[in-house]
C-alpha cells in the first residue's frame, strides 16, 4: 500500500553537503583486504597498530600508517562478537597489550598482542559473550551475555565485588526501546533516566487491532559514547548530544544518515564522527548557539522524570533557566563515501587518519591529504639528499 504524505512539521530531510568540503581533511584512502566476511570490530593497540575482527572468526593486526598486515590470529570456530585490549600481566614497562576476543563459540580467548600466541582460553560461559569492557580504574574487565561476569587482570572470575570502593563511578546504558539510564556502579541505583515517548496519531481509532506507532529502529539506541560533560548517542538514524550537567538534550540531528547510525565517536576539537548502514561516514561539528528567549528549548529525543505537566507557576524558574541556557547545533562538515555496504564502526587515529570497517569485507584507511602530501615531499627531499642529487639541483 502507498503512504500518504506527511505534514511539513513531521518531515526531517537528510542534511547534505556538496563536493566542496573545505573542513574535511580526509581526501585520500587506502583499501585493506584480509577478511572474507563482515568486518564488525576495530580496536586500537598502540599509537600505530590496530586490530580488526568479524564474522570470519579471525583477528588481523595492521599498521595504521602503512596499511601493512602484521599478524593474523586464528582460534575461534565461529564469528567474533566482541574485542577489547587489556594491559599485559608481564612487565608494565614493556607496555605490551593483551587482546581479548569473544565469539559465538562461547569462548573468550586472550591473545598476546605482539605474537599469535594464545595466552588463555576461557570456556566456562553458558551463552555467547556479546560485550567486553575494561574498567581501568578498578583494574577489572567485564563480560556480558546472559550473565554479567567481573574478572581481574589475572583472569580470575570474581564472585564478589564488594571491594569496588570507588565512590565516584557511574556508567551509562542504552536500550533498543529508547531508554538511556545513568547508573551508580556501587549500589546500582539510577542517577538519571531518559526515554522516548511518542504520541499516537490523533486520527487513530482506539478500537483498531493494528496500532500504528513509531518503528522500533527509529528509537533504538544503537551506540553511544561519553566524556565528562556529555553523552553522544546514535538513536535510529539520528545523533543526540545529552548534557550530563543539565540533564537534557542540547543538540540533535534527527536524520543524520539515510539508515541507522551504528557507531559514533567524539574528536578532540568538538567534532563528531558517525557511520551508518547506508555505507557513509560523516563528520559533524558541535557549535554553541544562544537560545532565544521566545524559543522553547526542545527536549529532543529524551524526556526527563515525571508524567503529566507541572503547573505554570512552578515551571517559571525552569523556563527562565532554559531561556538563558546555551544550546548547540550539529553541523555537517564532511561526508566520506568509500564503502559499498554498511559501515560497522571506525577508529580515529589522529595523525594516522581514520579507519573504517564494513559489511563489504573491507577496511579503509582515510588519510589527511594535506599531511600525506607533505610527508611524501619530505621523503623525496630526504632521498635526494641521501643520493646527493639535492645539492646538484641547488
């Protein structure tokens, strides 16, 4: 059946950018081939190395500057579902990295990041481990599936966690039904809670058996990242910036991509990078703007505690505070088109550029064209100087 056109207020067109992308530094790309299935994960090992993993069950270690394949780790029999790095149990001065990989084969393998050696294989899981994370301040790592397990750096399962006494620790979770919860890690209480509530169509007959509502993918929190001030969430096809201090959304792009946003990261210079199922990678800049007194501050995707409306008198101090609050906007400054399928995630490598992985089995190194051109010129002059040709030319 066809779909009736919606009103102007409901339309949220995709923001586009032309070929002139003066603020986009990534003008060169290098395509890396080693996987033979979907590449879902990237993890940074050090300043110049990263590892990739995916549905083919292998882990490949790469040189981020040259794109050279350094190592291939084989050990899992099914697809890899999570990957992280953890400091080595050996001398900390060597700064070795351990690579932890979880798989649908219900195992977690600990690898030596400098060789192909398996340090340990953990096979006590009753279900697939779908998430791995490290809490460096507590010196533990967590595995999540049907059960949540806490491990120490000796890879012992901790049955009790009463020794976790850091009083200033919290973490954030997001769900596929549009919930964002900030937790206290000690007593597991909620410090803040946000959820999307959508209004059904006013023309909808309550007697109808089939109820039309917003699709679950439109409100699903696919990924988020945090800093000390904000939570940056990928929600459906949009991007939302949630202020931890003000406890509200301060910026959003409801239609940042044509399809679901799968990964988002914050750069040091108030920029964001996002990637999507539509195969694109986009760069955004978070810009501050002064909220106009007559303009209501949008709650965006999330709504705060409380059901129903407060009285007008009680809302006056809040309204005055919102009127003087500083809101932000997300402006598109770059669009990277190189993959032919869904871009699963990316890594920001500062001077070495940007790394993306995709369902097209490829990894792309996006390079700063101006910087790479300068490096090539420098290498050329160094070569000429070594051969003595530079002095002859002068």
